[in-house]
C-alpha cells in the first residue's frame, strides 16, 4: 500500500475524517490487509492488544462471554468501523472478542504505529474521542436495555432502532432488511433465540409486524412505540 494515493474507501473511514492526503498516505502505508472467513476470530477477550483493525468489507461482531458461556454482542462493525478502544497507551488488554460474522477484509494497524499517530496528530485524537463517546453512549443504552426492559420491549426497540437508522422518523409500513440471524439478535439483546422467535410471532399475531425471509415489515409503528412506554 506504500506510495499509493489514499483510496476512496479509505478516505471515507470516520476515524480519518479531516486528515490531509499526506497524513492519510502515512497511515495507509502502515496498514496490513487480511481477510477472514465467517466464524474466524480476529482477537480474543483478555489478550494483550497488539493491534487495532478497521473493517474494509464485511461485518465483524465484538462480544463478551459470561460464566455460563452465553455471548453478549456489544457491537456489529461494518465497512469503515474500527475496534479501536485503546486511548493511546502502551499496555492495553482486549475487552471483547472479535469474530467475523461474514467473510470480511480488515486493515490492521500495529499498537506502536497507532499510539504514535494518536499522540502526534491532534485531529486523529479528537476524532478518536468522538468515537469513544459514541461507543460509550451505545453501551449505556445496551446496559439499560438488558437490565431494565423486558424481552418484548428489547425486541421492539431493536426493530425501531433499525427503522429510525435506515429511514428516519415517519409513519406507515416500513420493510426492514434483517442481516442478522435470530441467534445474533438474541446475542445482541441478551436473551435466547427461542425467546426472540416467540416474541416476534406474538407481535405478528397482534398485527404490529409481519415476518418474511430476512425481512420484518413494521405494520404499526405507533403501536410498537406505545408498547415501549
């Protein structure tokens, strides 16, 4: 990658927004590209953090495993996202496990290069703080959902969050493409796959949603929102 102008996909990575072409080229020259098959691990919880990664294509899940062996998904990373949680210190341990949800390609950046760049570039450090703030907000919402809401409310919030993310606010029918399996949804909201299936069909019987292969149609958004109150 050394010597090449930054690619358009590389320039769109949120972590690097606002950097000059020269700064981008300097970072790009340090990256190592690697591909993973679905189910392969990129790193494991508790290991020393030797590098961070940025997703070039595909999807990667970050999760923790409890004492009973159940996974709790923390994030699903897609193209342009990064696992970066190290604020720029020389010793750091991975707080989660990263696993390829689909076949994916990532760029790895060594810990030493990452720390050097964060400490030398105020724009990168500022953007990294923004990434940390967004992640903290998502984790706070996740803690609230898992600890305070019943499972049906977690399922409804999951669907409505996807709706608002994809289409913004509005009313009427909305068809959501669901790229996750029911097992992955269960891991995201902290419950069992069978519970997800049961609650989805209860919402369908109430005529609030309809279920198609890899799709959920929100038939009554106002009705779903009322159940969250």
